[in-house]
C-alpha cells in the first residue's frame, strides 16, 4: 500500500464522515427540531424509550448524538434516569441502520434492474436531483431535502474511495497477517474500540470495516471482535458529556459504556463457549459489506434483548458507581439546558420544574423560620433536608433510611435559612437570565404568558426567602436576649405563624399545580394577615403602656410580624399573577382594586372562614379602653 493509496483512504474517510454529518444535519432540520420534544414526551415506558431511541438514531445517524441529548434532559431534571437508560439502549441498536445505508454503495452494476440500482447510477441520480433542489428551492425546508441528498452522495463517494484505496490489500501478506491476529477476540475488541473512539462514531467504524471487507481477506472470526469493539468505542463522546453534567447526568452518561461492555462480554462469552463446543462452520466465512451489516445488527439486537429486562439493575449499578456526593445533601446548583431554548415548550417545562424546586426551597425556609417562633423557649427545631422534595423525597424531614433528622439549635437553623436564601437567589438569577433569553425566540401568546407569570413569580419567591431570613434572625435574637415574649405576645405570634404558614402552603401548592381555585383563597387570607399585624402592633403599644413589654422586646417583635406580613404579601402576588395572567389580563392593580371593592361572595366566605380560624383579641389598657376608637371588626371569641 503506497502513499497515494493511504491518501486516498484518508480522503475517503473524510468524505464519508462529512457526508454522514451533512445527511444527519439535513434530516434533523427537515424534522423541524422536533426530535428532542419527541424523545422527551414519548419515552414514558421502557419499550417506548427503546423504540424511540432506535428511530431517532436511525434518522440522525448517530447513537452518541442521541445519548448526548438524553444526558442533557436528565441533567435538566426533565427525564428520569430509568427513562434515559431505555432510550440509550434503543440508540445502541438504532445506529446499526447506517450499515445498511452504506451497503447501497456496494450494489454491483449488471444488466436490467441491477444496472439501474448500481452505485454509480444511484449516486448520479441522487446527486442531480439533490443539487437541483438545493439551487432552485425557495423554502428552507425544501433546501434541507437537497442537503440530505447531497450528504448521501458524498457518503457514497467516500465509501467508494475507501473501498478503491484498500482493494489491493487482500493480496498483501502483512495485511492478511494483521487480520489473522485480530481473530484473537480480546485483541480484536480492543482495536475496534480504540479506532472507533478516535473516529467518535460507530457508523464510521462500521463503514471502514465494511470497506476492508471488500478485499476478500476478512473472515467472520476477524470481523466479529472488531464489530464488538466498535460498539464499545462509540461510547467515548457520551462519556465526555459527563464533564458538564450533574450527578444524574453523569449516571446516564455511563449507561452507554456499561451496556456495550457488559453486552460485549456476555455475547462474546456465550458465542465463543458455544463455538468451542460446536465448532461453527461459518467462522471462516469470507465477509462482505452486506454480511458485515447483518452481523453488526444481530450483535446490537442481542445486546438490547439481553439488557432490556435489567433496566432497573442498570440504574442501580450507575447509582452505585456515581453515588450521591456530600454536597448533594446540600442545595444543588441550578442547571438549565441551553440547547432547549430553541424548543420553547420544552424550555418552559424545564423552567416550570426548576421553579417548583425553587418554590419548595422557599417553603422550607418559611417553615424553618416559623418553627423557630414556635420553639423560642426550647431553643431547638426539627432538622430538615436542604434539597427540594424532588430530590429529598416526599418527606424532607427524614434521612435516607426514613429516620427523623436530628433537632438543631436556633443558631444552626438561622444558618440553614441563610443557605436556602442564597440558593433561592441563585435560582432567581439563573431562571431570570434563561427566561430573558427565551423571549428572543418565537413563541405563541400562551407561551409568552407563561414567561410573564414565571418572571413575576421568581421575584416573589426570592423576596419570601428574604423575609424568612428576617423572621429567623428575629426569633434567634428573641431566644438569646430574653428567651420568650411577654404577656400575650407569644400566643399572638403562634396565631400569626399559623396563618402565614397556610398562606405559604396555599401559594406554593397553587403555583406548582397551576390551581387557580387555590390561588383565589390567598388574597382573603393576606388581607386577614394585614389586620392581624395591625392588631398585634396595637396590642404591643398597650403592653408597653402596662409596662408588661420592653422596648427591646418590641423591636424584635415588630421585625418578626413585619416579616410575616411581607411573606403573605408576596404569596398574594404569586396568586394574583396566576389569576390575572390566566384570565388574559395584565393589569394587576386594577384586578386587586376591583377584588377588594366588589368583595364577591366567595371572597367574603373565605375571609370569614379565616377570621374564625385565626384571631387575636384586641387588648385593653388599665382603664378598660383600647389603643384605638373601635375594635378590629374580624376578632372572634374562641379558638
């Protein structure tokens, strides 16, 4: 093999890779960037995942590209690890389709129909039609069809160039000797894996092996290890995606190499043990491109059939290999996939899921702070996980074994609330930037409405976490300086805490479930909290007059109730944004004005219900008067 043949081989490989890339890109463009949404929406069951992975990979001609998409989805929290596993298994099989496409370049010219279907005829016809479409079409989608056809032509020319450059190798003693050494399964698998990892493409690896098979010197026993190694080497680009992925993304990135390595070991062991017993007669069968494609397909099908029943076991293995890190017990970093920006529905779904985590963290910070108010004298509160419920599980107050987390001091609780507040700030920054980028893409009016609602909400969630920290710091000061509040102040704080807790719970549940009926309950409760705050301030003045309370106690008391009032205000903002934007109106001030002036029967009923549930009596001075001319109208008699 002289230098001209080496150059011809390299140019053939380059043309083949470029043609495959051009054809794959054209296919993706013709699909209108709908492949990613299809993968996301329709991979709900293992079987569906495998079928979709197979189909999408057959279209884009790259199993590694499909796997990289899945790593992105899992990293963004849009897909479960188990879903990703099934799609990647499908991708491993789907990439074998390319081998059959390559076979078209080996159709021999003959007479009649065979001549019409020969490589030269087929390539020429496709080239003419493709360039005609590419140069005359006005629509982009039509031009992409021309790209697909031209990519196919370049791929065919590349394969023909490769085949021509190596056609004389079958008579070379050194080449025959090298192929003979590859009959050693271990060596053959290693060689196949290494050169495929270098090419970053299983399809390219199979194409080169098919080109070598035209020499007539490659037998089944040399081809099988190479094809097994090619399946492993194709995992190299997928492994690289783990560098920028989170814990679950890293787990899914390991599925491709684990599946192919395990599949190769089992298939090899079964086959070679059976061969040692039976001595298969086809081991010395001379391979050609068609038989090479068939063996490659059979190997991958055997791997998928072998691994499909063990998807849960594969998940357990990757979770063991990539365990939860110590920092995973803390609040995870925000991860929003930039590649989803070109798919507004998916980008918004990603934002919704991320905002649900943000809302759960915000709710945890309020729970911590209110729990501190309830436990001023003991100085300890129940421990809680600092990760969203989507990660910590349904009960964030227990460890992985289901045991309650240990109690912590109020000082420690303040630090926990501070961590959450910082994390919520990070969520706001990341989501705000992402949503602004999303507005630069074409969206429907409904999608624009969601962007507006989300931008409103992330600001209020962040402000709620700020006020939770204010309440927590106030509770810590109260515990350290005077242990408890004087007179009825402690009981009043308990009532306020219960009301604010319900307001927060309603707001978070209404938002995460997009439930407008729950959102409508929040504004009457917010109005009641405002009245409770006014009453508590007046009662504080009365206690000062009676010398029951001190100025220092009053300052801390005022900070806490003001923080509670502002938490309820922001809960109301979240609910109002949901209602107003959900009704295709955008004047929030007008909505609130009409709501309070009209006071519908539903609004009044909710208000009366809360008035009975949360009440604080207005205290009187020593002469039997109150600090104002008339009582607050909502004060009931009993709890």
